[in-house]
C-alpha cells in the first residue's frame, strides 16, 4: 500500500542472517523403525527466530507441535497435531513465558505458546518432552513484521502548540495505516510516527500514551533534506503462519545434543514451503498433520524430505550459496541430490508478499486475498479458501498444476526477499529433487522402509539402494547383462531380471548374495519382467525373446520361447530360499513383456510387440480375458483398488482400463492430461494414476480413478525428467522416476498420496 508522507522517499531493504551449521541428523538414513512402545525424550534447550521475508516478526505466537501416527488408515491422516508446551513446565522465564491461547474460535484455542521478541527470537527452555520417532515442528502464528529500510527526508513542516511540536510529511512507500515507525537517525532520530492516513504525525519516544517532542526542529533550519533510516513495527497480521520441521523426536539424547545438535532454528516462508511439500500427503492444514498408525515410516521419511529442501539452521546446503542463509538448499544433505532452490524461493516469495502486506486484525490485504482466492483446497475458485499463509502453501502443494495456482507467479511483484528465484512462469509448482550419478537406471521399486532399489541396465548390471532421502546406501555386486525389471518381497529381498543373460538374480535387503542366484534356463529367454505376490512367490516372464528400450519406452517380446510365466517358491525371509515351482502356460502369454499380480492372485500380462494383453488364473493358466493385436504397444499393467487393470497405449497416446472380466474402457488421448507416448503407470493411495511420457517434454501425467485427467495439457514438467519409463510411489506420497538418458533418479516430493509398499503386499490404491 502506498502511503503519502511529505518529506520521505522510502525504499525497502532486507538482510538475511547466515549460519554455518547444517541439520544432518537423520537426513540421509534409511527408514528407521523406532521402538513400538512410545517413549518420551527431552526436547533440549533450543533458540530460534521467526522471520517474514523482510524482517523479524514481533509478538508471533510460537507453538511446539508433534505430528502423530494414530488411528486406522482411514482416520489417522491429517489428525490434529499434539501440543508439547504446557503450563506445568518449571523452566519458563519472564523473557519467554509460556501462555495459553484463550481466544475462543482460534485454531490454536487452548494450546500453549511462547511469544517472539522484537528481533523475532524465541527460547525453548528444554523442559518439554516428545514421543520418540514422531515429527516435531514449530508453528508460529500472527505477529507484526519488523521491517528495516532506508528513507530520504525531502521536506518537513512543523507546528508547535503548548510546547509540543508536530511534524507532517508525505511520500510513496510500502508503509500502511496502523504501523508504528521509529526513525533511528537524521534530525528525527529516536522519534516515532503512527501512520494514520495520507498526512502522518512524527512524535518522540512515547511517555505513557503520549508522544512528546523535546527538541523541536524549526522549518527551514536545514532539516529539509536529510537521509536516515527507520524501523517499522507493523500491526498484527493474523494471516501469518510459518512452519519449520525440527525433525524426528530422538531416541537418544535430544535435539540440542550430539554431533547433529541444533543450535538455532530459523522459521520463515522457506521453511514453511519445505514443510508443506514434505507433509502434503499427511496434512489438511498447518495444524492437522499426521498418519495412520501403520504408516509411521512414511511420516518419518516425509520429515527427512523437509530437511532435504531447507536447513533450519540457516545456512543453505550447496557450494554456490554458502553463507547466504535462510534460503532453500541447493543440494541435499547427502550431497548427491540437486534441489530446485529457485522454485522453493519463489514459492516463499509468494507467501512473503502476503506476510509483508497491509493486513489488520479485521481485514486481509488485497495481496493476501489474492493468495487465498487462488490457493484453494482444490485449486479452483470454488474450493475452500485458506485463512493463513501456511495452509495456502499446503493447498498449493496439493494442486501444483492448477491454472488458478499458477497465477500466483505474479503475486510478489518487486518484493522478492528470497533469491535466487525463478525468472519465468513455471508450467507447474511440483517440487522435484534429482539424484545424480546413478548410471543407466532401469526400473525402480520401493521397499517397506521407503528405500528405492534401482537396477543398472548395462552390460554388467547391479542394484543401487537409495535411502528415502536419496543417499546411496549400498550397491550390489555386479551380475548379469541388461538388468531391467525389479520386484521386492515382504522380507525386502530384491529380485531383478537380466534380459541379456537369460537369468533371474536375487539379493537380500542389504544387497547381499542369495544362495542359488542367479537362476537360468533355456526357456528363460530374455526375461523382461518380474513380479512378487503376497505369499512370496516370484513370477518371471519366460520366453520374451528380444527385450529393450525403444523410443522413450519399453519394448519387448519379439518371438522365441514358450507361452508361459515361470513361478518360483520363495521363503521371503532375511536369507530367502528360492526354488523353481512351475510354469503357468497360455497362448496369450507368448512374447509377454510385462506382468502384474492382482489381489486375487491372477496374473495380468501385456505383450508390447504383439499389441496384446490378458489375465490368467494362477496356477491353472486359464484366461479370463484376452486381447490380441488391439492394444497398440502397451506398457505395463497397474492394478487399482477395484481390481481393474490400467494400461498405457503408447502408440495412440491413451490409457485404458480393463475390469477383471475384460470389459474395456478407453480414456485420455494425445494432449489430454499431458499424455504423449505414455510408457508406465503406477497407482497411488488415492487410487489415482501416475503416468510417464516419452513425448511432450517427458511430462508426468496424473488421472483420477475414473480416468479423468488431473494434469493439464503440459502435464507436470518441473521434475527435469529425461527419457523416463518406469516409476514408483512411496509411503510418503513421493513419486520416484529413473531418468534413463541422464544417469539420475528424480523424486517428486509429496505430489501423490501415500501408498502401500512394496507392491508385493497386493494392496493397490490404498494408503497404508
């Protein structure tokens, strides 16, 4: 809001504080199972500050909350977070007392909080506990931005009455009615102004409720053109909510101890963006964050994602931006992941434009109204509007490609406190990390702890195991040529086909050797797909003939071999015992390229080169349906929660669904939802479809369970995908995609719904 003040021309500046420490802790670890019996741990003595984009936020209410895993898979998500501060603490102080929110109707009514000081600071004394293994975070609400900026005095007029002199001035600036401004230098040093309209009054330091000037400045005395600076303390802005993920409640020690001790916590719009995207699948707003009791691993791994995007101790991770402080990371803590720093900063700038705008206790600014009108619960004008900045960000993360949401690119205008930022409007606001130096990645599968297993499709294959945060945990010994399809059993053992070596390889969860591996036979002719069922049986395509990667997609199944799928026994223990069981035969299984197992145990198969597909009984091999020369280069089969099988038809740009009895429904088409040479389908916990495309700039498409596109014409393209073919969804709602032409794997954070892993659990389309 431009206010006219005679005598001053105001230009806003900002400073960012840098810190050298980083949050490392558990950022690169594999999923960790904490003790099943809840244990309490001390939080430890922590200090921090609440910052808006431009300045500290004064008098913000700082809540310490815990996201919990409780309830069933249908009731545990987005439950009310647990408050950790209480009146019973003995370690409160007069500087940072703990106070209860007593305002009825407030979203934090009845919860305890601390208040940030004039520098935005707060102090957690350490006399609080959390539940071991649960995510702990700061929620900061309201307060007033404390903005420092330079100003130039251009004119002053003065009047005097009863010994009190009053000065009036006008100028265009970013102040607004209701702010209190103290001039810290110039001839008006130490004096204050409460902005109340076009004409403002400059008074001295207050005594009681009266502002008194002790040293009047006469008009024309030389004070007409003097430079100076000011501190503006704005009115309380109820639209401000910032979040920062502290981490998992530690099993040993507390947050303030050990080699990964947190010395200081910076809470701002960037930390809010990191939290919102990481927790997107578990949150309905900034206060309701949680999971089912059976998906604590997914909730914990999402916590690691927040640390990958932002370092709460202020120093961004990455050599190009060391020391800048309080902006998004450039690289992940493990060092092998590239973070979309400019995009995260851009999202933070969008929030900051509302935080710094002229809000009052009774009305939001035009900027905040624009944010809340665009960032709705479903991304459309008819959706539920958020009431605070953090919930707005969570809604953005859930609707990253909505046209309404993309309009927010224009919102910050010239106010960009976080840099580097995007220089052009994005096609979507998905947030993706790219993990580098993964040679020739083939397919991908997610284990029960959220680790990603990626086979290297080269002349000497091996498996790379990535942690939920993308760190390389282990690589297997090299094996056969042409590692392609990978599957994981209930014991987290890994099975991979070696197409060029006519073999099936097996590894333990730690990528150790398995007795009897590899298994070969003359009939296992260039196997291209492997699947595992809930009983541990392993199924391998038998006689696929030629198998390889074609134009961005998977081609296989040229002639040769028998019309069968080979079935292996498997103990699914930590050291599995595997042996041949039987061959399941049917003419429709000739030249099969991909297979999947449905919850009823039936085998679904597609043959890319023959444009065919079918569903057969197990072990009998009787076909419940079969389509021959009608599927136009089908990719894989993905089973949804209703037992339907979904297939991407690459050559005509469609996705199609088949009921278990074979009734077919066609959906999509070129340009619909971003489909262009679709190659692979995965189903998330909301029963939505995720589809990679080898055309359309390698976009990622999303469709709902009825086959209606959620993504627009361009799909999602922020993931820097390069010749993707396979994909997988994890229990945190992240989508993992190998980039076959850039030796990397992309993880799109929180874009999907949390999903049961591994696929061998045969619980498709369900949240864990």
